[in-house]
């Protein structure tokens, strides 16, 4: 019985190691991104997933109205925001 438990220890160690090296950091990043998307507000400068720089003019539930040039506004899914530009 103890031999079986001893043989499972490396596998258990490997699973715990994978959790701390891959799964947990990814969950942390997803949480930070979700918080960033929920905190977007009018006037924020963002970069879209396509690389366009834009300014948020209106926030809706799942989308944003962004200005990409003077007098040019487009609707963008919140998930299309790559990151918030630091001001």
C-alpha cells in the first residue's frame, strides 16, 4: 500500500507544479483583464486588438463607442480592447 502511495507522489507533485506555473497565473491575468474592461469609462484612451488608438465616447453593456478620428466614431466590443493607454 505504501509503495503505491510513494509511486503517486511524483505525479501529484507534477500536477501541483503545473497548477502554480500555468493555471494560477493565467487566472490572475484573466481577472486583471476583466477588471480593466469593467472599469473603462468615457474619455479613456485605448488601443484596440487591431492596433488602432481610440478614445471612448460612450460605454454600453458589452460594447463601446470610440472615436478613432475627428468626427469618426465606431462601435467596438469591449473584448476588442487590447489595453488601456496610461495617461
